[in-house]
């Protein structure tokens, strides 16, 4: 079961919300048992012979692990038994057949059940090739802001991948490139399959919306080592799980009389095909080259939002109009006094745009 949130989501619940909605926590009880049961099974897969050899080497070395001593068992792609994991398990061959990248997505880790795909790639970053991806059918201990819980059942597309960057100033903008690649990937799948347009939009800074409802989110984290920024990027997207908001396949059925459906493998392959192209533009030419496309995809151009500020211990609300993004990746806005300002997120609120901090620009 998934619950809408202002942060990277799919059942992303604050402690206060958990107390108010106990019925959605049944999955948490099951996940607690899973957490202490048998080791998480990781299946290492490669698109080419070189990546397959890398998978064999990692299995032999047995160096992959989870934070806090979590147990892992590693296997090769040849050991995947579809009859054991079900017909709706992630189809590695289908994914690789649709993948046309040179770097991203070519080394894949699949698991039927994981605490967190993000933990796999971030905790084992130095053991994995840049561009490696981890995807899970079910995730029960995902990462979110503060003490929030993020849980994802079957039907979600949940994956995390690695990338490396030299310039720390542009690392905060990576999440925008990732968000854009997701929306472009969905458009591409629609075009190639003759589906009607599914208009997924970006809600700043890292949420994905469809018809006014949240269907996905992005989480990017980074560490600095050996003069490089190691970035772990996680994506979650409601593909076939329609509760409690909506999903891509539900909207597709509403728009089309056919029985066609989105497949997670097609979307993930299309994502990496798009991301590799967009990230090259981003690294070589800057985010400004992608801004026009980004603004066509997000929800906020010209939007008027309330900024709450303190004045002598009193809360003061001011209305500003969003103009775009600043060079550092925050919201650029103009107040009714014609003063330009930069808006920063403050806290974790369901009504995210009432939790902004304004900094005036000279």
C-alpha cells in the first residue's frame, strides 16, 4: 500500500500520520519479520560478457553487504527461476533487450525482496561499476527524510543507480535531470507502443505527479571520496499499484480501450536511455541547456505560493510568484514588491509550498 507524501514516496509516512492511519501499517508488521528472516537474495546480471564477468567476480569475492550487518546471498542471473518468483517478477532479459546505453544500467542487481535498493548501491558504491542499478520487486525499508518510513509493494518500479561527478556545485541539480529523464522515458514508451499520452509532471524538487496525484519520487544522496562525488540516485514510480492514489496503468486504461499496460522493464530501460543522453548534455553544457524542457514538464511556472516567515516571533505570510530555478537549484520567485527572491524548502509538509523560506536576491 502506498501513501502520498511530499518527499520521495510510496508509503512515506511521518510518525504522526502513522498514528492516525494504523490500518496501512499491516505491511510494516510483515516487513519486520522479513527483516530478520533469511538473507536478501541479490541476482547479479550483465548486459555484455564483460559485465557478466564482473558479476561472477563479485559473487566469488562475496563483498556486497547491507548496512548494520544485514544478510545477503548473491547469485548469478543463470540462477533466476521465474517459476519460483512468479510471472510478475522483474524480467531481466526484457530490460536488457530494450537498453541501448554505453554506461548506465548495463550492470544490474535484481532482488525479489529488499529492505532498500538505495542502501545496496550507496553502501556498496566502491564495489560496483559506475552506472550500476539495483531493482527490487518489493521494498520494505526504504529511505526517506527524517524518521519517515517508505514502503513499496509489487507493482511499483523501484530502483537505484550510481553515478560519479567532479563538480560539487552541480550535484544538487542531478535530481532535476533524473526527474526529467523519468518523464521523458514515459513519453518515449507511450510513443513506441502507440499508447495515448500519459502526462506525468514534475513537482519541485523531487516528486512526480499525474492528474494531480503523486505517482513517484526521486532521492539523490552523495558522498565525497578521492576528489569525486559519488551519487546514489533512487527512483520510485507507481506503475501497476493503483492504491491509494493512482498509477500509470490505471490512467492508461481510462484513456484506452485496449488491454495494453506499461511494463516496469520498458520504463526502466527507457529511463537509462534518456538519462545517459540528458546527463551528457548536463555535464558538458550545463543545466541551462535543459531548462526549457524542464519548465515544460514541471507544474510551477507562474504559480503563486505562500511563503511563511517570522517577524518578531510572529508568523507572516507573503505571496510570491515562481519564475523558475536559480543557478543553485532553488526556486526563483518574485514578490508583489517586485523583489526577486530564492525559495528554500523548510521541513517536511504535505502542503510543501507553505513550508518555504525566502531569501532576497540582490
